[in-house]
C-alpha cells in the first residue's frame, strides 16, 4: 500500500462489464512528505474520494478484488482508505 493524491475523475466510454457503474479516479502516488513519486495511476474508488484528497492505495490485483468483492475483474489499483492525517516518527526526515 502507498499514499496518493487524487487528481480527478477518469471517464471511460467503454468499460469491462464488471466495472460498469464504478467510479475511476486518477491518483498521483506520493511519499509521506507529499512529494510525487512515479507516474499517476488509475484506481477504482468506492469511498467517494475527491480531487485533492490524500488516499491509501492498494496496488495488488487480488487484494483489490477482495476489497471490492469482485471475482474476476481486471483491477490493479483500488482506494483502500481516505487519509485524514500523516504523522511521522520524530527521527523521520525527507530523503
């Protein structure tokens, strides 16, 4: 799991049948200090996260399908939680 910042909603005119009616969002992964890490990813969202929200991403297909309770869907990334606050140990510092 890792942190990410919601950039916006993804719109698709054609989806896999198991994804019909499910919200997809664009998420920029971040480190705990808010610095972008890597490329943005598309995630399924059932928690109603909005642009600017900090979210916890599950980036493993099997676990993602279990969270959404979908058997054989083509899912790689799902929003597992909306983060209210990140608190680091006093010895933590940016890399």
